[in-house]
């Protein structure tokens, strides 16, 4: 085997890193967080890290020269005939979910095997699973070949998870920490009711390929997830991931903030894998990762790839005080008027998936309403760093607007019933890797890693079995041995004096959380420095991230931790055609460039909304709340979001 590590002078050419931590390392102290924010050793995209010659599986296949760089695995066929233009010769790490080492079940085979799981984009743009298996056979003994295969698998895993590689060439599996432990909460009724099927067919295989450990629980009723997270021993988990729409994450967030230890609980990294209708936060994560806009399964696969890579980002949260004095927390938006009307009235079309919003918009335009209200906000002291578009919004004395930049090109079973890396029959489609006629490996979750089926190779080829990089260290608890999740959550809430859910109240109420130091009590005068406007509105929207839906970029310049709530409003008098044009332009994020005189925008740190129309709909994160005056304040970086590594916009182009 000619594999070796090439040491070169490394120049820092990568952009500033926004990542706070990577899989396998979760900072606990303030010093840890400062260290985690420090950029890793600089690597140029083309720096060769490993280079070597490998055979293929089955053994009679071609031989390849492999070169691993920080951004890709380069594959060149050597025999039987070198390719002038290699097909499938570049495997981008952004398309890799994970890798593993394998061994032959034949005792006579001294080779070891190295398998890479990828999700490349096809000619039509969609992703399809593919696997590339390479044969390490340059040494005489299996132990030497195994060490070489593990060296490559370890190096690739470190690159995928953002872990530093040593500069002395000693790359061993000891570099890898324990597998991250995730709690997956699945709403089987999410979207069109396909969430569980998508989870089994796409999510579980991919996170198993990445070597992530998980427990999976299906939610069975409203507020189930909120009750679950209240009773968790959070120290046993590296993240809580919802497999649904935005509503389930809203429950998780407010459940964490309702715990007595909310200050530590809210630091628990939260993630989302989109299987709902709107998928707004997933759309923002997809954009942050540098992927092209996507919907449906393509969006799910993109977000799953980012989750497998690991990495988190501070997340601004919005505390919303309602007319009754109760408070809930938002990671997405507060809406009144057209947006909230469409959101709630389209619930009856939930079986249509994301198409429900299209139908709801058409019906909403046909019966367009206006609402009278008083809207006040505390302007941001620091404006967003984006330049204003060519066609800015009109500025009135009472409406100091800042135009953002255009977008860049049930039965209740016990709560402890869950899936914990169990043997699940997960049938995979018979896909083929580029240039290879044989079908790809079949996944088996009972061993914690992929397994190659006996019929994967040709006649006479012994099947391969998993060869784990690292055995579980002594004393490491298995997923099934974690502390049980009990029904005690609701009892804890009652004993703590926390309000119980009541009809007409928000889906998730939080009594904990930081104080709102920028807000006076509702009904009292606002302090100086606030801007107030009163009139008739078609809609008012307060949004934190960039996306209002997977394909709606409402605040194109927004960031997860910019410390701002982005306020958009549309005054009465706008025609139906002009309003439709705004939403069509929002798909590309350039609605502010239309120069619409009825559209307003401001960046703020707090706001108050006082509806003067007796009837209407208010929503927080797409969930209906009590109607009446409300006010909200941004709490910068209060939460932590699993985003994966930041990407370069348009990198898929």
C-alpha cells in the first residue's frame, strides 16, 4: 500500500467559521465555548491529506488511485485502462453522509474494505444514494490492510465532523470521540402523513451511515414533545432533532424553557429534519449550508447531510407576551393578517402537503381582508450589514424603514416506547453507484453500521461484514440503557405551578426564560425611542430567520444570530395582483426590489402589536395563539441550532 500523508504548508483561505462545535465535542464551560469558536488549523481546499492505491469490490474490478483533500475524495481509475475523463471521479464531502470499514467473511481474504456513502445530485437535480467500496490489499496480512482502511475512514470521518487531523501523519481511530447521541422526535402525521415513512427510508439509514447513535420516539398528541423534553436527563443527549414541520420544534423549545433548569436546558442543541408542510427553518438551514433551494425529499436529504456533518450555531429566540400575560418563545415568526389567515385556514388542506399554502393563498386573495391596528417597534441600533437595493422603500416620518438586500443567487402508549438503534428492516432501493453495475449495500441498524449483502458482489465473492472503527469504551451506556423517559413531565409542571394547556391558549406556554428588559408591561406607555404607526394593514409579519417557508425568503439578509427581528408589513390599498406579485418575488427573495409603496420593513429588537379589529388570527411559529395585544423581544443567541457547516452560496451550481 502506497498510502501516505503529505505534509504541506497550509495557507488560511477559508472564510470565517460560524460553527460553535462539531459532532463528538459539546462545549460545557465558557472556556470550552471560546475554544470551540476558534478556527481549526488552516487547510487549502486542494491540500492532499492522503493518497494511495486501492482495488475494488468485487476483487476482479478495476484499481483506483485515491486522493483525499479537505473538500473531496478524488478517484482515478488505474487499471485495466486509465480514464482520460473519469466519470464519478470527484466525490464532494458535502455529498457524503459517512463511511465505514468492512471485512470479508471469507477467512482466506486478507484484504480490508473501505466504503463511502454518498448522495450525489442526478441529472434532474434530485439526490440518489450511492456507495463506493474500495479494497485495501497492498499488504500481506489482514491486520496491515485493516489499519490502512481504518486510516482512510478515520481521516474522512474527521473531515466530515470538523475534527482536526494531526500533522504528524498518525491517523488512528483513537482520534474519533464516542458517537454523538441524538433524540429523534417524529410526528408521524407531519406533512401529508409521510413523516414516518420518510424517516425509515431516508433519515435512519443516513444517520446510521454517519455513525450517529439515536433514540427515536413517535409523538402521539399535541404537546407530547413538550412533556417529553421536560422529563429528560439532558446530559445524556448531544441534541434533540424533530422529524416533522416547524410546529414540533416549537413544542420542544418551549418545553426546554419550561424546565426549572431552563438556563442550561435551552443550550441543548436542537435540529430539524423537514417532513412537514411549511419547513421554514429547514429552508433557512438549507440556504446556510450553501445548497440550492429544495423542497420535499430533496430538502430532507440536504438537511440530513448537514446533520450528519455536525456543527451548531447560536440561535436568536423571541419571547412573546400575550394578552393574558402568558409568555411563549418563538424561533420563527409572529404573524397577523394575510399570512396567519392563510396558515390557519389552510389546515383543512393538510393532506396536500406544501401545496396547501398555494391553495390557501389563492383563497385568501379571493377574500382579501384588511385589519386595523397599532404597531410599535424599537429600531435596531445597528443596521444589518447588507446594502440597500436599488429600489428602496419609501420612508415616512412615522415609519423609519430599512430596505434589506435582495436574496443571493390517537391511543396513548407509554412514553418510553422508542426505537434505539434496533434491528429495523429498512429496505433500500436497488441503486447503482456510478460506473458500477452491481446493487449497493443493504443497511442493517442492529450493528450500528452498514452491512454488505451476500449478493452484492459477483459469483464467488465472499460477502462483507461491518468492521467498526472504534469499539464502545468500557462503561459507555448504550442507547437502550439511557435513563427512561417517563410520564413525570406533566406532574413536574403541575408541582412547579406552571400553567396547563387550555383550549384557546398557545400550543406551548413557557413560564421560564430570561426577563424582557426592553418591554414595559402590556397596556402601559412605551418608552422613548420607539416608532409607532396606526392604520389599516393587510398583513404584519415579524420573522427571525430568512425563510417564511421552504421556498419563501421573507428576510433574505437575516442570520440565525443577528440579534434582530425583521418586521414586514403591507398596508391596505394594495391590489390583489400586486400582493400576488410580492409573494411570487418572495420565492427568490427579491420582493423588496419591486418598489411596492405599500410594503414596509424595519429591523428591530422588540415590538408591540395592538389589533384594533375585533376579530382576527394571530400565529406564533405557525401555531394559533389567543387574539389580542401582544409584544415580543429578541433574546440574541439564547438557543442553539444544529445547522451543519456553513457553505458557500451557489456551491452546487
